[in-house]
C-alpha cells in the first residue's frame, strides 16, 4: 500500500529532495561557463540534471521557458501527492503563485510570448487576454483580473480558503508569510541587487525549512525554495541562449 498522503511520509520525501538541491559550489561550477551546450553538459553531472530534462543545446529561449514551467508544475503535483488529502488543494494552489508574473503580464495587455501561446494553461488567456479566466486552475483569480495588482491579493484569498481549518493560525505558515513579505524581490532592481536579495531569501527559507520539521508548512517552504532555484537556473540558461557570444561578467 502506498504511504503517499501521510505527513511523516511527506516529510521524509521533502527532506530527501531538500538534500538534493544544488549548493553554492554547484552554482559556482556552472556560472563561469560561457556557452549553453557546455553548461548543459556540466549540469548533467550536477544536481541540476532533473531540472534540465527536455532542454538541449539547440533549444530556443521559448523552449527553455516551456521546459522549466513543465518541471515546476510536475514538482508541485508530486509534492501535493505526498501530502495528506486535506492539504493537497492548498499545495496545488501554492504552485499557482509562480504563474502570477505571466498572468499579470497578460492581464495588463502585454503581448503573449510564443511559449505562452503554446502552454496548455496560458493559451486560452493569450487568445483574449482582456477576458478574465473562466476555467480552472486560474478561475479564482478572475476577480482580480481587471484591477492593478489585484491578482496577488486574489491568490492569497484563495490560498487561505484552501488551507485546512485551523491551519490559518499555524505558527510556521505565519513565519513563512513574514519571510516572503520581508524579502520580496523588486523586479525592477538591478541584477546584482536582485541576486543578493534572492540569496538572502533562500538562506532564510533554508533555516525555516529546518525549523519546520514535520509541520505541513515545510511543503510550502520547500516549493518556495525550488521556485528560487528554478528562477536562478532560468537566468543562467537564458543568458546563454539569448546572447550566445556575449561574455559573462567576471
């Protein structure tokens, strides 16, 4: 019989995956590499291997974006499966947080990128971005579609609704909320400042994950850490895909 759905089982799986995250030595191993083919070759021997499935030296920037989105969604679904059933809707919705930048872009009339038009969840919105979402999984965000900066509050409201009864007052979830709010990365910040803030947030989330133990909040902390890892890897991949002959900073 499968143990999936048991909190102790989920904790064991989360800890195993946490231990497989790339450390700073792994990141420093790929950062000086100048070409995408060489980076992918090195990444195959490092903890990035699972993230780069489907990405080849010939992948376009749009194909890289699509592959990373697919990896992220697959991870969220896997973590949700590990969790007890009452927690699964909230974990699944936590994964939608990473979609918010794309949804905000579309809701403000931004031109859809090719990979967005091909995405199974975004393509309907790309065909008529003036219309609020009318189907799952983005339907709960419809109320914030026309309001400036309305999507994040709508996301938070739905997440709170999906949490199991007493979970809204949980100390670890409250600590996670404070950590994310205090370390929010400004998308307009220069690259060096944004990287510093991202590293600071990652360090605080690592401490929070270790403190969480078998608390269900560990799943949300873990997904936040993975989102940061994927965003950092995305930057490394796209710099080389978009500017294949551009020298890296030293």
